[in-house]
C-alpha cells in the first residue's frame, strides 16, 4: 500500500539531515503546502501519495509569489516564497529518489 501524502511528508522531515532550525523551516513550509492542497486544490493529505503531481506544486508556487516585486514588503514575500518552495522542491526530489511517487 502506498504511503499517504502526510505520511510521506513526515518521513521526509524525519530523514532530513539538516540543523534543527532548517528542519523546522521545512516543516512550516510543508504544512503550508498541505494546507494549500486541502483548501485550494481539494486534496486530502490522507490521500495516497500517487494523487500528488508536479502541477500541485506549480499551483502552490503561483499562489506564493507576489504579482509585483517593487516594494520592500514584496521583496520579503518573494524571499519567503523562495524558501518555502525550496522545501517543496526538495520534498518532490525525495519522493522520486526513494521511489515513493510513480
């Protein structure tokens, strides 16, 4: 039986070889991603991992990135988006490298 999305996230976070602070940052980012999956895309995190695809990550990125980057606040939002999306990108890489995703 395939792991669920939330189980795969938990396994990924447990396997990370990063500092506690970086691990916490990744955890926050992936919780945002799971919330986006649930609230915006209608995907239950308890669903099998094979229901997750790259398009879900792209949609999440589109929602993260500000439309314009002219003000200091927008620059800050962009940096936060980059950090958040780095965790999601690494999570997808993990799924592929450990054959958890079709």
